[in-house]
């Protein structure tokens, strides 16, 4: 079915060239322009068919729209949220985009650095200010202040986004498409500063806005002070008067007001006579000063008007940009409402997909083909993509909202010590919906008040939530098709005005649904075939469901009490059975679904437990027949097997969840250990490098000092020897002088002195100590020696034999 077309008052898509960046810009399409006659956006859409309107009404979609809209922070945002949700005219691509917007807003809220709350801004004043500027009318001070506040809000949002992107460039992609929407407008910061300079936080024009305004206001204060002093003096002079006289301001003029209707002795002009018998008169002495006060006030008004005209002219220069900022802000408020609702109720991102046009997947079986696998929709062995609809732990959103509301009310009562109803009500029970591909009709049976209708509404609301960009109240793995329309026939459609009985009302609604539904529609039928003769009703119900199975809709879910409808599964694989579980011991429904099991009759057993006479019970069982009783026993065994299977399945899921948590903990621990080891290795490497650098520096410094001291010692010894030689030329040289002669290459060639060999211990004069020879390099006239733990090269000339 084609999506409903929408036309907006004075809000056609305008594509214009942006003055900064020279790129095309598109106005938002669902928000009214500021020139519309109403403060609320006007939405004109193609009227829905009666079946569509009735379906939304019985599913209570309007109530859910109100709940989601309450999370918007502005009045225009709430109106836009409600209208957009109610339209349900999105295409598949639009639904995907809406979900992307909601996901991006949730990521922004989880990031913690972004504020999408517009509650501090009166957006209606912004709209009126833009409207006045477009009409060449002067702004009011409070309107200019709210416009500047909105621009400041958007500017701060852009700065926060830039800061996040600076820390991690991937945030821009993660926040798409909101990041593009936020960065698109160009904010005029000079206008913001100008408004903040001339208008205070209370929306009043500051005295410092202009010298004329300051002087005029001072003049007003001076004249008012003189008037009050004059009138108070007149009142004091009239103490003999019995009536009570007070100084008051009436219609902008200061006067004396009396409590009685008697005229006073004060000469003046009678301004008014109150209903209580009092009078107000303006003394003659105060007339000129009151006239002066009016003149001063007119000067103030003129100065304020000039300032507001200046602000209006400045705003008109960037009016298109400011108009876009307002529209983007309202759209952000709508998106934030969807995101805040989804976070508040623990909803999850639905995986929606587009079903084929004919409603039959090429990989799935046709409706008439038998398939054993198709008859076990509850089997967890199927991959998630093999489900037509998969909503584990799905809540009814309105029931969950009521429960949370009761809890909040009780908490507030405890907080403020108020008496409240102590019964907060049991929490709603989630249901698991697992419908395999190839299933076209699901038949749900079970006792009254067992939760069958709630199941239909839960699926219908979940489909509409996903289509309109809301998260669904199910677990993380939710998957469902995109439905072009959701039709429902639920409740008592009796109409006295149209002379329709309950049965006729249902048939009329079903007829409307058949004529409008497509192969991508969801159809929800409550108590199909009820309200008439059971045999005829069952036959009619079977024919209706078979019609929907052939080509009537993508998925039809029907509740019934007719046993004949349970048998359709065993002759047509397009059908699937499910029943609502019933606790035989406590005679209460558990509100849980058993898949693949037809519901059994509990009426006779319940009557027996409630104490109905035994002869009546026995007679009823005889009339019911032994064959039917045996069928009930078979169904009971199936339910027990199903319950055991579900219990084991839940237990295995719990073990799998625990195993996954342990595995994640082990991976986290391994990652932490590796990171710690890496840090320790890096730290040790840095310490070793630093210690090596310090050691090399110390060794170089010590070696340099050692060489200097050795050279000084060698020079002093040579000087001593020369002095001894001069003192006694005939003296016999000492053994040490003879033994320690420098070794040179010439002397070694002449045979006078032998070159040192590897392993010899020789004395090096430059070091002043004996060293061990490691290598002799005669061509370079040097040798490699070892001094303690160090190895170094010395010249042969420094070696003393």
C-alpha cells in the first residue's frame, strides 16, 4: 500500500544556496514555517481509511503517541512528535533513517557530553519572533532573548560535537545523521553577543543599551520619586480626614486613593470611583508632574523601540539561518523524545527488513507446501534471519508504562510521606514471539483473560514502533518485517447508530481489512468467528483465515475458541498454532505462550475444581465425548513436553549466558594481563636504557679524569728523571729507568727493544699502570689492551718496556 502523502502549510521543500560553504541546503519538511497563522505546525495528510483509523484506535496507538510525545522538551516538539508518530506513512527507507536518528541520539546521550534538552528555551517565542521579523514587525525583548538562547544552544551543541570529534574522529560517523544536521547551520555569534549586551536574563532591555535609554529611565525615576514625596506630604496634611488615604498609580498617573466616597479637601481631578465606594483623585499640584512623567515614559518607550528595531534589522540579515536553526531544533527535540523514551523503557534497536512484494520469500516454502520445519516456530535451532518475526521478551508498552507510573507514584508518596495505595500491581509478563518464515497465519487459543488480546496488541504496537523510528520493548535480538499497514479487529464493534450487532460490526471491519490489506500488511483478528452460531462461526473463521493465508496479508494473527481452527495447521503449512499457558493447580493463566501446541479445553476441569456437583461433571464429560477427552489428554502431554523443553531451553540459555560472561571476563583478564606485561616491559626497557646512559656517562667522565691524572703523573715522573740526570751525569741509572724505556717501531726494528706480544703485561705511561695486551696493530702503531673491565687502544709510544 502506498505511503500516505503529506502536504504542509507554507512549508514546501525549499532548496537554496548556503552563503557559507556554497552547498545546497534543504529545509525540514514536517515543521510549519513561521509565517503560518497558528503557533503549532499544521499537518495535512491524506485521510486514512476507516479500517486504518479503527485499527489505530483499538490498538491504542494514540495513547502510546502521547506517552512518547511527553518526552519532548518543547511544546512544538511535542506536537510534531505526536503528529509524526500518528501519521505512520513512512516508507521502508524512511523507517531505516528514523531508526538511525534514534540510535545516534541514544549514542549522544550515552556519551554524556551532549545536551539535547531544549526545555530551557521557549520555542514558541522564537517562532513568534521569526514570524514578526518576516512581517517586518519589531521584535519583543523576550523574543529576541529566546532567539539568542536558541542560537547559543545550537552553537554549544556544535562545539561539543567538534570537541568529541577532535578526541576521536570516528564519532562523526557514529553520530550520523545527527552530526550532519548539527553542523549544517551557520550560527551568527555576533547577534548572540549583541542580544546579550542589550537584554538581561529576565528579558528586560538593559540601561546600558543606549545613553538615551539610560537618561530617560533616570528621568522617570526622578519624577516618580518627586511625585511620591509630594503626594505623601498631602496625605500627611489630611490626618483629620476620617477616610484612609493612600498613594496609588492608576492608568499610569499617580494619585490619592481614599476608602470612602466622600470628597476630600484636596483640590484635584476625580480619576475614578471604585465599586467599593472609594475615590481616586489627582491633586492639582501633581498634574504637571504626571504629565512630565508621561513624557519621560514615552522617551523610554521610544529608546527601547529603537533598540528593538536595531535588533530586528540585525536578525533579518540572517533570518533564513535562524529559521533553519529553529526547525532543526524542533527535529532534534522529536528525535530526542524517541531516544529518551527508548532508553527510559529499556527498548532495543529492531532489525527490520523489507519483505518481498508477494509476501513469500524465495527461500521459504509456499503456503500450501507441507513442511515439518514450518510447524515448529518455537525451535531455537533456526538462525535469527530465518524467522519471519522474532520478538523475544516483548512487553506491551502501555502496560509497562502503567506499571512504571505506579512505581513512581509510590516512590513519590514515600518520599513526601504521603499515604498511597500500597499495591503497585504485578509487573507485566513479557511474551516470546517466534514465527518462522513460511507461516502466514498464527492461531492463538487459550482461556479468557489469558493474555491473547494483549499478545495481538503487543505485536501490532511493536510493528508500528519500529516503522516510526522507535525502539521496541524486546530483547536485543528483535527482528520483524516492515509492514506497510497494520490492521486490527479487536473488541466490541457494536454500533446502535448503524444498527449493527457485535457480529455484524466484526464482519464489517474484517471486510474493510480484506479490501485494503496487501501482501506486506499485518492483520490482527481477535475472537474470529465469535458472536454467532459456533458451527457457522467456525466455518466462517476458517474461510477468512484461509483467504488471508493465500494472498490477504504477510502475516495474520488470530485468537479463537473454535477447535476447528486449530486443525488448519495439520492441513496447511501456512498455519501455526500457539496457546496461552494455564496453571491447572491455581486455576490462573500464566500469560506465557506455548508454541506449536493447540489450546485445550479447561472448562470441565475448572468447574470440577470450583465444586460443581459430580453428577453434573460426569454428565458433561459424557456429553463432551471420550474422543474429545483423549484429544485433551494428548494436548496436555504436548503442553508438558513443551514446558519441559522450554524449561531445559531456558536453563541452557542461562548456562550459555553465564559461559559467555565468563568468556568475556577471561578475554578481559587476558587483555589486562597483556597490557600490564607490555607496560612492564616498556617500563623495564626505559629503566635499562636510562641506567645504561647514566653508566656510559659516568664511565666517560671517570675515564677522562683518569687519563688526565695519568698524564699529569707521567709528566711529573719524566721531569723528576731529567732533574736527576742533570744532577749526576756520571751516576748509574736506576733499574727502573733502564727497564722502562719507551717502545718504538724503530727501536724494535733495530732489535734494541722487542714489540709486546698478546698476553704480555706492559706499563702504559698515559695510564700510569700495567695493562694486558690483547692485540698488536703494528701498522697503526697502537695496541689493544685491557684495563680492569675496560678495553681500550693506546699508542706504542705510550708503552714502556
